[in-house]
C-alpha cells in the first residue's frame, strides 16, 4: 500500500512494498539497485548510510504485542532527500499512522513546510514518546506484583515476574538498536542537512536517554522485587522444612518407644497390666510434651 502527502516537502509512505512501487522509487530517486533490493524485505540490522543525494536509515521502533505479552521491533526504512521523505515498512505502527493522519488533515503543518529532516525528527520523536507511553503497562504490572507479594502470593508471582523481565529485556534490546542510529544521525545529519538541525538531533538523543533510564529503572525494580519474592519464598520454605524436621524429631522417639513396647517378650513392662495401653499412651504424650517444652524454651519454633 502506498500513500502520499504533498506540501513544501513530500512524504511517501509504503507498507509491504511491491516490486512496481520500488521500481518507481528507484527511477524517481535514482536509487542503487542494491538499495532497492534492501527495501523489498526487512533488514537484519539497523544502519544509516549517506549517498550523494540521499540518506538511507534502517530504524527499529518498539511496539507492545498484547497477545504475546512482549515487545516487538517494528522496522521502518527511511529514504530521505532534501525535500522528500520516504518511509517503507512491513507492519503497521500506531505513531506513524497518527503522524500521517495529523499531517494529512493539516498540509500547512510546520513539519511539512520546512525540510525532510524536520519531518524525520517529528516521526522519530513520536516513536520515542510512544515507547515511553508503552512502558506504562510494565509499571502497572510491577505495582500489581508488589501488591500481591505483600499479600503472600509468592509462588504465583514467579511466572508474572518472568513475563515482565522478558518484556523489559525486549525493550532494552530494541532501545540498544536505536542509540547508534541517533548518534550517527547527529554526527552525519549536520553535514547532510545543515548545522541548524543539530538542536533537533540533540533533542532526539535527550528523549532517548529518558527512555533508556526509564527502562533501566524498571529493570532494577523488577530485579529487586524478584529478589524480595525469592527471600519470602525461601523463608516460607525454610519454615516448612523446620516444622517437618521438628515433627520428625518428636515422632522418631515416640515411634521408637512404641516399637519397644510392642516387642513380644515376657518381661516387657506395663504390657501385662490391664491398663498397660493407656499407661504407654500417657507416657508417649508426656514425652512429646517434654520435647515441645524444650523446643519452645530454645525458641526453635
């Protein structure tokens, strides 16, 4: 699908490019056949390249997949000249849809009446702001985990914590792909677009730093909660083991005592008495109570 906005500059947006669409781009912008071939399908890495008359960028945005409960990388390829910006992508991405609709309704928008670099800034900025907004679902999950943790739901939180950690890891991986592109854009973009664009590229790096710090804070928070939950879980496990050990320590002497009185000998005490059974049971109860009093005084439970 191909759509276009024309003003002082032109924005061509192509989703799932077809051969004929790429052929038109190749002829219109004098693209090298290798570059045209790269636009046919998703790339394997992010990059930024400058040719005589255009700039080519492979950039990855992050997008949360609700069904998969994780974040995925959305690739957008940019072909930029002085007065034209072409975006080629292979999936729909909400911020670009919003930016396109905004500019389509307002052809006199400032980012359509300056340069292609200003439009590039607007799109990348929208993506970074969108990524920051998407971190909200992670923050909400972390708050829910914290609440449940102090309600004693330690075992059920193991899976929830693992899902959040995977989501944060995906966010970090995608953010790492963005950083070298934004750094290169600052270094190379000034030469290609002019010194006056430096403030825009610095602003993108500033927003990126906010995003990275937010992701890093979430990483530290979930790791701290995981350690706390493990401590709770281990403490509870240790308490259970302690109780089982005390029970075993108490029942073993009683078992031994009952085994002794169950021996089939003629001289076993109390066995021949008419109340022998109750004597033996009483002896075992007294023995158990003595052990419990000893354990209590030593604060073993």
